[in-house]
C-alpha cells in the first residue's frame, strides 16, 4: 500500500521520489548514493525500504538480493562499495545490523513469507557478527578494522540504531520460531548503557543525530524522550527551515529533518513532526529527488547540487510514518515494533 497524501506531498509525488531512487540502482541491485558515487549497506537498506513503501517492490527485492549475495562469510559487509568493487574495506557494525530492520520492513509491507525465509540466514549471520563484537562493558564498537581489530570507541547514534535492529531481529526470530536469546541479552545491555551511561560513548554532541536518535529508536520514551527533544530543539532547528546537520553551521539537511520529524512523531508530537516534514519540501527537485542539504540564508544547496538517495528515502519513510497506512509505516519508530501475531 502506498502512502496517501501527507502534508505537502501527494501519492504521485511520493512515487516520483521513489522512482528517482530506483534510477540509482545498478544492474547488480546495489543502490548508490548518487550517480558515480559509492554505497553503504545502511543507506542501501534505507533506500530499499523507501522503494517498497512506494510500491516498487521488485526493485526493493533486487536490493535485498544484493545484500544476500555480497555478504561476507563472517556475516559482515565492507563499509563502502562502488559499482565494480570495494571503496573502503573496514566494517561498520551499524551498517551490518540494519539488514534486520530492512527485512522486517519488507516483510511487513509485502507479507511475503518466502522472502523472509530466504533472507533469514543473512539476518542471522549479520546480527551474530555484530553481537559477537559486543564488549564485556556492553559497548559495540562502531567499526572493525580490516585486521579484525575493533575500533576503540562506540557511538550513540550507531548504537541506538543497532539496538533497534536487534529488536527487529528478535521479532523476526520469534516469528520464525528461531529464538535468539543472545540478541535479546545484547539489546538489554546496550539499552542500559545508552539510557544510563551516555557519557561513555564518543562525544558527538554537535551532530543532530546524537540528539534525536535515542528518541527515534526507542531508547528513550515518554516524558524523558520529550524532554530530550525539547532541550536542544532551538539549538538544532534553523527557524522554520528544518534541522541542522551540526549545531554550529547554518546547513539543514533533508535526512536529518525527516528523521527528527519521526522522532517527534514517536513522542506523540504530530504537529512538530508535520511542520518539520513540510519545511524540507524546499529541497525537492523537479523530478521528485531531494537535495542533500541547503545553506541559509543564501539557499545554496550543499554539497553543491548533490541529490542523495538516502535523502529521498528519508522523505518517503517519513511520509509513510506520518500517514501510518501500512503495518510497516512506523517500524522506524522504536515504539512501533510489531509483535507479528499472525
């Protein structure tokens, strides 16, 4: 089911945005950030979710087939890929874990049991790899060197996303009667760290994602989540123009604004969510693709004329969450995980 009209967008416009994403899908199924650019598995998966949300299920399926084919024997993927090879060989743990979120989203959208069964081994190997790198402290390093040595620190944003992916994996495992208690234990330990020991993570306070991601992914809920968003909203919001990528620059970005809108939606603040979503429509191009960001007050796109698939994907997914017309619509909200009782 495609999302209906949401705020400034119609169903036809949402479909156009998804079509712009599909134009950056290579013959192998890999979805690039932009023409002649690179790709990573997190943004590739987000783009696939946007495709299925807008009804381009076949293109989304090819994206998941690429993930299954390109997965390394240990369950990981390299950090950055090019059309014909690898650009950065290290491993980003959050990028690896995100396949679980994508697979659950596609299954909720299509109710395709064959897809779920075919992708389950990929999900299992990916999450086993990530959980296998959890330290005794509960931290999961943000990346693994090519030598196999873990990076020396963890990130709030990446760890929040991993937690959400682990929860998605647990839902899939339960539905398939393949319970994975080690994933549950890992999620509990990671949640405890994020909720009570945020100072132990690498400080990235100037980045908007570190501000709203614990709310978006359900690490924080209720009043605590609302307090976190309100505490720094004026710092990151550039008037009515959207959300800054970093707090000290007048650069708003499509992806951060849409994700932040979904974070507010998770707290029940639909008015702010809609306002943020509508603010980003200035970055829509004629064919439905979205520019990555814009610098104010000059209204200059930055990076110059860059139209990234992950930015367009964030728009489609935010529109779906605001419309809430599908079982998958609010999966990206940490408090929107389904039980799959069917």
